[in-house]
């Protein structure tokens, strides 16, 4: 099964790009972020014409998340993170799809730092960590997928010294990301590409894509039950080069139907 996350940066304005990628890549399940469309303006019919069911949590001009599936019904379990009943941002949607519980998220940017937007980001991250613990404790196969707006390490950002004051690279934000991982989540892309420079976002300015001056901010985190099924994880970086495209590229993983067999340790390995 192929599951992807893609920050489309405006689902209606970039609909031709999204549809082209869906036809080309044929993902089974997709989490979308930054719809930038109110609930009634989501292009449901165009997506259904390609064989996908969809649920979405829209918001006028900003934010917005969705989950698409072509491998079974989408059973929505939650929209919005618990912990702040006054939070009006459309940043989280959760559903059971084809035996997997998926949380699609768009974590706040947080700039400028310091300031109220940065404070909101840290509080939102804390709420995510609390909710994620409950998801893991359920023992179900669970995935968190989306735009986390955090570069976890120096390897995940072009020229990290230029980002020291940015909310996406702040020590508090990176620490929160690793607090999340330490619950038992697996960073799928980094697991498949340890030590490799691999990005998911390139700014529109300064010819960033052509220079590969990017960031890795889109992540797919897997619970132990799914981590044992991980076969591959890649970035469709070429999509960033298409005309009128998002500044993000789609990121996807491939999961086996069953946990991968682990080779028995030989005498030499255990010596």
C-alpha cells in the first residue's frame, strides 16, 4: 500500500498539478495540507473522478487538511486536536482507512519568533504530543502524516546556520519533535535514507529548487506495527519542478501487507 502526504499550497489554484500527480503516482491514500479553501469549495468531484473518496476540514484562505482514499471507505474519527476548544484553525483530521488509523496534520509555522504565533506553535505541538501518546497506547497501526514545519536536524536544512532564528528550526521545536519520536514513532523517510540529504520543500525565491536549497519539513511517522511493514519512502521531487506547482513535493511510503520477516541472527552476529 502506498500512502502519501502533500502540502498542495492551495487545492483549487493548483488542482491541475494535484490531479496530474495523482494520476502519475497512483497513491492509495493521501493526506493533503494547506487547502486554503472553505469547506464548500473543496474540489470533491474532480478528485472522485479519479477514483478517490475524500474527507476534508476546510478554512477560508488559510490552513485546511484532507484525507483521500482509493482503497476503501474513510471512517472519520476526529477533526481538530483536543486540548483547546477555542482553536479555530483547520489543522488536523483523523480517520481509519483500510485498517490504518491516520492523523493528517498541518503544524503551525510559528514565525515570527518570539511572539504569539511561536507560542501557539509550541502549544499546538504539546497538544499533538499528548494526543499521539493516546494513539500509540491504543496498540493500533497508526500513522501521523503531514507538514510538521520542523527541520529535525542540520541534515534536514540547506545551510542550517541561516535558519537559527527561524521558528521551523528553533531548539524548542526540534526538541518537541524528538519528544514525539521518543514515544515510539518511526520517521519513515529518515529510516530509509539515513545520513542522506533529502528535502521536501523548496522556496519559490532565489532559485531554491534548481540549487536544491531545500528543507525537510514533511514527515510520515509510523507506530511500531506499521514501522515493521515499511518497505520504501521517497520524495517525488520532480513534481516541484512542474509549472504552477506547490513549493512542497509529495512524500510517500510503501507498506507491506504483513510485517517484514527479520533474519535470524547468525553465530557471528551474536558473538
